[in-house]
């Protein structure tokens, strides 16, 4: 499968599922998905399976209006892991304050193109090393 198809799956997760159609999560997430947030983030931790990942997204939606994500591929490792630079903004529902977040994520995929793992990193270097793409 081409990198473009994997990238489309990632974009569907953030810009279709997370921003409005959480019920569509099974179409992009493998049933045994493992999603690990940035270690230093307030929502740090690892979520496993649809229900935990959906709850993670719902937590954000409960408190923020999330704007579309900007997702740019950085590279693909020989093992198929996709590394993406990601940025998004959200507006606090209670405060009206806008916050912007930028991070890098490494994705692996199942044979049917669904996301099997997501691991978020604070820096590009950390993500490239994790994917086996560091110089």
C-alpha cells in the first residue's frame, strides 16, 4: 500500500472522526489499537482499544472546539511506520481561549489500512528515532 493511503487514514482519524463522527472510529482504528500520548502532556498515558481511544477524543471534545488538524508526512520507515508532523488548534468551550498544539506522531497500520499504533512525541528527532529513521 502506498504512503498516500496511510496518510489518508491518519487524516480521516483527526479531521472526520475526532472532529465530529466518533462512531466512525472502527473504520480507521484497529480493534487492538494502542495510542500513547506525549509523556509530558496533561493527557499523558496509553489508551488501548476503541473504547479507551474514543473516551480520549471525547474528553477533548467535552472541553474544546477542535479546529481541523494540519498533518504533514515526514517519512515512512522500511517497516511501514509513518511519521507525521501535526498541528491543531482548539478553543476552550468555557474560556473562549484558543490554544495551539504541535507534535510529531508515529503510526503503524494493520493489513486493512487501519491504525494499529499511535505514539506521540514532543520532537521530530524523538519520533524519527522511534521509527528507525534517525540519521
